[in-house]
C-alpha cells in the first residue's frame, strides 16, 4: 500500500521548499498558501490555489517540501469518478472531492460569476486512479477515504 504524499510517477514532478505556517502540515495533505505566503493545510473554505501536496510532515514555521506539479497520492473525501476534476474538500481540510460545475443563468448575476470563479480557483487537479490500479485497465471510482492518484494542476 502506497502512502499519501508519495510521488506516483518518478521523473514527472516538481517539488519546492516553503516555510510552514504556525500549525504545520502532514505528509499527503493538499496544501495552499496563506496571506503571508506560508504553507498551510488547504482549509475547507476561504482558500484559493495554487495547490500542492505536502511531501513530508513538518511542524510550525519550518521549511517543508511540497509537490506542486506531477502525479501524486492524496485522500478522497467522497465519491469521485475517474478523469474528473477535483477540488479542495468542503468538509475535510487537506483532502479532495469531485468538482461540481456552477450553474450560470442566461443573464449571469454577480453571484453566478463568483461561483464560476470560485470553482476554478479551488481546482486541485484531475483524479486518475486508485493507488493499486494499473493504468490501461478498467479503473474504478473513488470512495470516501480512498488513497487516489491525481495529476496536480488543471489538465492532464
């Protein structure tokens, strides 16, 4: 069994070092950056991308490796079908859920525009497969608590 926070495809990733906030992070957490540019566990609300995944567990106010590009393992916080965009969970900080598409009226309101903007800014990546599935086979949807491989970023 692979651990969350592990790189899924060697040679196809980018890791940067960033100082953590006053709380710290756990390996495998989906992370964002606070208003001071410090690494934080992506909260369930009020956090916009860019996002990355903590490569290690670190306490408060220390340097931490964060994977910002590539294929990586994270935890699903609900059902997610393959090849669907994932966003930061609205219920569990540091996990992902399937992205929902905002509905926009024929004559968009400011609320409609804001909903679309929020959808795009909270996008973490694309769900590829479960940790034990072989690419090129029949892949299955993720369920709550599953370790899944995602492609960080907004496209394949």
